């Protein structure tokens, strides 16, 4: 198949969970999609294997030690040009020949490459929610100014995007994000003090990276997604709701002013939204089996319990406060999760750390990216020094 007929994809975070689901989609559609560039932080062997399998011309490792090892061990074959560092990552996001850039790195490090892809005028498939939570105002403003399309890859936002197509914003009453409720949906509250990292990363429906799995267990993930939805769809917190849906089949709802509600449904696998974004606006057969209505299954919905999931209310608070508050929420959560996963902090400290950061740090409007990154760093210092 000639390359000119295939969409050229740059995949940032190729070695992660979204990355590996993206590779499944690419394997299924070699006639439509090709990989122009990939990145990882330090997992150089896995990145080299991807480059060999997909004959990827450009790769970036952001960790300098991993880059040196990769060079010394000559794990990349001669067909791949390997570069190193955060600037190279932004360079890859703006790769001239790329059509769509899928941002699937984890954490705030997604912001700069997202902005670089926007400046280069690329279509962006955005899985990295932290970029929008941290710098949503700047990302959306720059994307508008450059006329760049942001295709939401997070399953809930992808669902909303699909439900909104063909409707005007004035017709929308509210958006309802579904949440699985994570592994502790029914755990007695008295057992929360005993939760260990291995328990929190065990998600009932989705297989994901460690950070987002912990976020799902606390529902900080849904909090980040509320803020993400605010920026993507331009709605205030009063028009954003969350409902627990343990089966993770209805990926979110849009309720219109006439009371009609549209949902997007598919099995709980990220290959569905990833494929939707990469092929958009085309559609093609899915990588995996689709929903089978010849077998009985149930869909349940219930409101989230604020006592069980305090991170959700903290996210609403950050969104209502505006200014730098969402950035503080994001940074404080990242540090809290990092310290919990290292066994430095107990599980119940996660909301306490976020609360303390939101209390202590200024939440006035942030004038530019430098001020935003300074606030992000300040929240991280506070998070690292936090004691119960
Ligand atoms: P993983 O932890 O599985 O993968 C993260 C990827 O990013 C890896 O390729 C990793 O490289 C790379 N990476 C990690 N840290 C850095 C860094 N500091 N600089 C550059 N690259 C880095 O994460 P997920 O795939 O689970 O999640 C990716 C993003 O997508 C997150 O923002 C998450 O919130 C979002 N998301 C994920 C979903 C999922 O199902 N997993 C669903 C919806 C959204 P290396 O392997 O070398 O460490
Ligand atoms: Mg999601």
C-alpha cells in the first residue's frame, strides 16, 4: 500500500497501556495507518521492538540514561533515527510529515508536546488528560487560534464527542460522565486505611497504567475528567455530572434540553476510542468483539457517594475556584499517588494532600505558561513535604 494513502501517526507514550492498545489498532489497519514516530521515557528495549515491528523512522527516549544504554547496546536498527529529551519529544509532536499525533504519555509532561503539536497544526488525539487539566485554557485557546482539531481519546470524552456531533451547544442541558467506581466501590469505609498499592492498581474492568488505576480507585480520575470535559466541551461545573456505572459499557451521556439522552456504548476496551480518533472521520471494523445483545447483560447506574470518593468533590471545588486551582489539583494528586505507590503515604492521605494543596496555594488566574509551570512546581514541592 503506498504511504501517501495511509494516515501517518506519531504515538507519544508508545510503551504504555494506551500505547499498546494503539499498536493493536495499527496492526489491524495496516492499509489505513502507519507509524511515523514513537516515544517512551526509559523503556528502550520495548521501544526498539516497536520500531522494528512497525519500521518507525523516528523515536525519542526522554530519559538520557536510557538513551545512552540504547545507543551502547545498539538496540535500534538503522531504519530508526533516535533522539533524546523533552525538547526532542516536542519536536516529534511537530514532525512535519505526521497527520495525527496521539498524546499518550502520563502526567503533566503531556502539556508541552500537546502545545507543540498544536503549533505545528496537527490533528491531535488526546489521551493525556493531565495536559488539559494543567493547561486547558492555553491548549484550547491555541487550538482555536490555529484551527487544530482535538479528538478526545479518553473513553468518556470520546463518547461525548460522538454524541455531540450534529448538535449545537445551546441544545445541551448537561453532560453525564460514567465512572466504574473502581475496585473499592463496595469496600467498607473502615477498610480504606488498610488499602495497599497492589489493591489500588487492580481495576475491575480496565487494564491501565498504575497512575490512572490508582486515580480510578479514588475517583480523582473522574475529577480530572470533569475538568477535561469542561475544557473540551466548554461547559461549567453545574452542567457536568458523574454517575457510577460498574459495567463500563455506556461511556458517558449527553442530555439535551428536551430531555433526550444520547449514550455511546462499546465493550470496556480503549481500542474503540483510539480507533475512532485515528481513523476519524472514517469508521472501520473494530479490533475486538463488539457488544452482543443476543446474550443477557445488565447496565446499572447510581450516584457516587461523596464520603467514599472525596477526590471527586475536591475536583469540583478546583473547577469552581478556577484560575490555577485545577493545576494545583493535578500536581498534588500526581505527587500523592507517586508517594502512595512508593509506600510513603497511606491511601487515605491522597485526598488530604490534595485538600491541603488547594487550601494553601493561590488560585487566582494564571497569566501564562511559565506562571502555570511555576505553580505546578510549587504544588509538587508542597506535596513532597506533606506529612499527615
Ligand atoms: P502508562 O503508565 O501505561 O504509560 C505511560 C507512557 O508514557 C509510557 O510510554 C511511558 O514510557 C511514557 N512516560 C512516562 N512518564 C513519562 C515522562 N515523564 N516523559 C515522557 N514519557 C513518559 O500510562 P497509560 O497508558 O495508562 O496512560 C497514558 C495517559 O492516557 C494518561 O494521561 C492517562 O490518564 C490517559 N488515559 C489512559 C487510559 C488507559 O486505559 N490506560 C484511559 C484514558 C486515558 P516508559 O514505558 O518508558 O515509562
Ligand atoms: Mg476515562
